[in-house]
C-alpha cells in the first residue's frame, strides 16, 4: 500500500495525463519496493522503427474538457427527458462504462422502455450497450460512426483522470463520482481481456528519463501567480488546477516498478515499468457494434441542428452523448477544447510495449504504432488547452517521432 | 369570390409555411418556402472567405476527408429542407473550428451563398441572401433534385 502511495501521483495519469509523472519520490520508492524483476527475466526489447517516413496517419483530437467535470445531469427539453453524458475530457474511453452505468440509471428510472442515444463515439456506444443490458430498446441517432467519430482520435489507453476536471471547480463530491465511474469501468474492461483480436489488452509501459528522479526537471513548474487561474480568467492557467484522482483507485491499478542497472534495457539512466491497459480501436469498436446489433439495437444516421429537433423522435428518453459537438449542438460554452495529436506507424506485433520519454509517448498497438507528443514544450496539463485547431501538424508529428527515433539509435539490443 | 378564395388560401398557406418552418425536418414535400436568392458578389466574397478559413480542412473542392465532413453531396443531404438560419447559425457559432464565432454576419451569409452556388443551386434573383436570422428562417436549404444529384462535376 505504501509503495503504491508513493507513486500515486504519477500512476494512473497514463499518457494523455501529464505533469504528474513526477519522479520526486522515487529513491525512497526504490528502497520501499525492494524488488525488481530477476536478472535475465527482462523481456527482450525489439526496437521501434520510429521514422517520419513511416507515418500512415495523423489524427487530431479535441478532448471535450469541462472545468466542473463531465455533464451528467437530467434536463427536460422539447418534451423529452434528456440525460446528459458528455464532456469527459481526456478520460472518455477510460470512464465510458462507469459514465454509461450512471446515465442509464437515470434513463431507467423514467420506466420508459425505449430510449434514444445521440452520438456513437465511445460514450454513445457504451451508453447504448449498457441500456440494452438494462433491458431497454435502444436506437442510436448519430451523424458519424466509428472510425469517423472524434473518439478514435485518442491514443487509446487507460487515462481515467486526464483533463477530466479542475479540482476547485469540480468540488469534492465529483471525486466520489469519479471513483465510482473509474472502478465500474475498470471492471467492465476486464470482461474484454483475452478475447480474439485483443480488443482490450495490456502493455508494459516504460517511463524513461536521463536525469535523476529527484532532479529539478522532474519537479512541476511552480504556478505563475501573475497568470491567475480559471476562477479569475475563465480559462485554466496552470497544471496544478487540474484534478488528480488516481490515488483513489490505487488499490486495483497495477503499480510501477523501478528498473535498476542491468534490469533497464534502455539507453537512459532511469526507467520505470507500469502495466498499462490499452484499447485496440479496430477490434474493440467492431466488437461493440456487433454486440449492439446482436441485441436488437438500431442505428439511424442523422444530424441534429438544434435541441428542438429532438421533438420528432419517437423515444421520450434521450441519452445525449455528443462529445465535443455539445459545444455547438447543446450550446455548452463551458466545453474547452484540449488539442491532442497522434501519429500512426505500421504495426509492430513483435514489439508489444509502450514507453514515454521527453514528452513523447509510444504505444505499440494491433492497429499501428502510436506516437504522440503529449508534452514536448513543458506545459504539462496545459498542453493543447484552448486549442481547437483540428488539423494535422506534420512538424509536431515528426518532432515526436524523432524523440523516439533518437532513443533507438542509441539502443543496444541485448545478446540472447 | 374566386379571388378572395385564392387570397385566403394564399394567406393560409403562408401562415402554414411559417408554422412548418419552425418544425425542423418537415418532409421535403412540404415545400421549400421562399425561393432562395443570393448575389454573385456574395458568392465571390464567400469563395475568398472559404479559401482563407475553410479550405484547409474541408478541401479546395469541398470534398472533406476521413475526419472532416464534406460540403458537397453528403452536406446537401444533411441540410436539405432545413431552414437556412440553422445553417448560418451553425457556421457563425461553430466555424471555423479553430476560431469559432469570429465570422461577421456578412461573411457567414457570403459563405452560405458560396456553398449553395457550389452545390448547383441557381439563385432565383440577383437579390443578396439576407443576413438576419428571421429572414433566413423563411428560407430552406434546397433539396438536390434527382437530376442534379445524378449529374456529377467533370
């Protein structure tokens, strides 16, 4: 328990996460750990072929961030009971099942048998499936299906408290809501592990650094008081404002291990390994759609232009899952875009691991090697905040790939 | 008698059409409301705005892409028979995505005119497309006719 606490701040933040991959406590942690893998048991690391000329695709996502946390209240509009389920920031995939469980609870309480789900990103799909499992007849109304929805532009890994809320604006009550969502989601995901096509899988994620864990460059930059805060400016101004809840679930999330000396296969002085849950978009997305159809679900391709459009739906209960589109469709100006970009290189099934180094992340997935510069400018959680430029930036992609590429030019594969 | 009957019918029809305009997605058979007009100047101005603010994502030929909606065939299908104030409102609130809310009303109207023109809509007169929401609400995005839908650009 102690060991986990020492790492709590950096643990579940995952990759879309942040500044809280702090190393500050690691020397103590190493002592507390008292264990690493036995010599010779480290899996052989196959180098990643990180070269810009291997780019297959560049995806840009706009995380739908709300300072007060996701919108999950119930509203009566156009003669319908509307259950909102949007604005999960960089944690939509991770919290999806838990958020769906809560939203469907509100829908079920109306005692209506038929519900409409608006949107078919990961929040819409999991809401629809959860509603079916609660015995409801579900029709999804959506403009786009996977892989066209913004959801698939994420990096697809367990990041349950990445840009999910601001601590002060969300308040202590939301921490409890978050914990329920995170625990419920984590347990639901386990049900999809080990299935054909590996829709959900785990990777060893190596967090690498050239400098000592307690070096100055690992300490989060102090908040600049002159910049103010969300309370004074209406926009988040520093990383410290963003909520961290990972420690609430450290009892069920695998802890990191420090890799000392010969156990560290990378050409860097410091390495930490953490099992990371990942979502393989292709197989997982198709599987969820199959399950929805098999349970008698119906999909109607339709674009809504204003909330009054809901009036002509036959269903009286609507679960509203528009993601970032809520900013326009529901006129929710509290949604703040947080831009993120991933580039995709050909799959390397022989190199199934993930790593983070100098603000760039790599995850080797079944549908490609994902490389993302999540914090290449030292902005921490502020990286991409307020930026809605949803257009690929090739130079940014190449910079992130170069960080990973450089690491492997110095890499010495082990004999044997 | 005949005349007053006609007037009454016309009055009733216009009242009805106003009513229908407020009911989104009324069937296309319910009529296209007033004929849509826009000026050549608007189309030209809209083309400039489009090139500067929209083409980067939606493409020079309005073709869109995997992650970006097209503004051509799929677009007309999505907006057909919808009151044009909703389209203008959407553009002015949500576009361009990187700087929503920055287009002044005349640029928004010009963009709508440009999009209508590029999608084969022929202006009824030389009158410019209005900028006011209330007036745009009386116009509907024309549904592509079967013949124009079949015709493809070279």
